[in-house]
C-alpha cells in the first residue's frame, strides 16, 4: 500500500520531503487503533498517512441504544473492543501470543458468535 504524498512534497520535488502532523505523531510500524463515536470512515481518512497497521472502529449507525455506553458496546467501539483490536493486531504481527487475545475475549465476555453490528 503506497503512502499518500502530501501536496507540498508533490509540488516541491527538489526540496527535502516533509511529514504531516499525523505522520509525526504516529510514526513507526506499531498498530494504530482509532475509535470514534462516528462512522469508521471518519478515522479511516488518516490511514494513508501512517505506516503502522491501521484499524478503525466506529459506530456505523445511530438510534440503536439509549445511552452513549450502550451505543459503544453495540458497535464494538467500547474500551473492551479497543483492547481486543489492539491485542489482535499485535498477535497478527507476531508480537504477542494469540492466546492473549483469547484470554481477553473471555475476560471481557465478548460474544464471538454475534454477527457484525452493521449487519444487524
């Protein structure tokens, strides 16, 4: 996947390339988990500007819950699902054992047989 080239770098090929603020803050190859109360497409917009594996979580809908906490839980963007996403990304990169993901799923009582929330 090619990284997005900034307009400034594209129009100044003779100058040393510069990095965006996002590139500077999120440099490196570690996984990045971006959680939002908006649709996943919102945080996904910065994915081309970072090198690490980018996982966007969001509430791809509305009106499903009477509280913010209920909404986050339904759309799998609460603190427990953020932890699962981070552990899974680390396990897939070989940085931790996959067993840690399974342990967290049990600890946080995540229903692994539930269909994706945006399909319900």
